[in-house]
């Protein structure tokens, strides 16, 4: 495995109990980083900690609770005596026709997908600005680039995440802080269970992907680790698309 020199770096990963967040936390731990894994499911977090008991600490946190989110960098610092990396992965994507969804659903989507990453970035920034270094990796979505029917709130929120990434990257670049985003397409996670459980729907979905497959959760880990490492110090404000070529075709 390529050594990305992440040993003893400290990361916070939100939505770390499953899917892309869990894969990101595991990849960082395998590279030697220490991780504060954050999610709502305490049981799932504890199972993750059992895999890396010396490197992973866990914190149960609801992304709708802005005060709890803002407290995470200090909590990571209290555990590990430093903070270097933020992976904003937690997100929700309730499906439904825009005309029929309540304002409450819209507000919750933006609170979790946009406000929480901003709150966490601002809180971590107090450490990053002082130490003149830091990495923020926002997990967005190709839905934020192209838009997707029945997921208007989600697509809109992820589009906001992409612009948040670019604007904050421009503002903090001179401070030694890099801010980037990864925009995954279709990955084999719980969020795609309706697709994976139906051969007909899966076949129809794969027709849209030039690679003719969905991504594996483990494939996002190396990209997260690269963006978390010093090898990406000249990379900021970038959106890295991982979708098997789906968004590159007409």
C-alpha cells in the first residue's frame, strides 16, 4: 500500500457508521490516522471501533444538532491532542416529488447536508487557522452537478455543498487549508438498496453507467486519503467525480 504519510494525523469522519463514511474511516485508520468516527448509530460505531481500538474513537451525534456538531473538533482534540482532517460525509436524501414534499423535509435536508458541514468546517477552522494547515473533504454527489428528479432537495443541497467547497477553498487557501469535494455517483451502499434488490432496476441503472457497474464503498477510501494527505497540498477547490463515467456522457 502506498504510504500517504497520514500516521498519527487526526480526522473527523461524519456518517461513519456505514457506507462511504465507514469506508473512509477505515481507509484513514489503515493509513495510520486517528479517527473520531461520528454518526447517530452508537452500536454501528462501536463495531467500527472494535476493528481499530487504538485509532478510532466514536461520538454519537445528530447532524441536526448544530451545537453538538460544532463541539466535534474540540472533542477530537481532547481525545488525540490535535485535529488535521474533516470528512463531511453525513447526508440524507429523502425521495419525493417536489410539489408534494413538506417544507420541513426541505429544511432538514439543508440542515444536515449543508448547514452541518459548514458548522463543522467553521469550528475546525479555529484550529486549522491557528496551525496554518488543515484538510476539509466534502462528500457531495453527482446529483449536485446534474440534478435528479424526485431528489430536488438533495440535488439542491449537494449543489450548495459544491459551491461552499469552492468558495471556502478560495478564502482559506492562503492560510494553508485545502478544501475539496468528492462527487460520487452510484455506489453499492444502503442508500441504493432499492436498486440493488431488484435485478430489473439494477440492469436499467447500469445501462446509464459506461463502466457497467456501481462503485464499491472501498473505492472512495484511497481518494479520501489522498485529499487528506500532504501530497494534495496544491489541490484545493476541486470536485473529483467518481461515477464510472456516467456524468461525462450525453
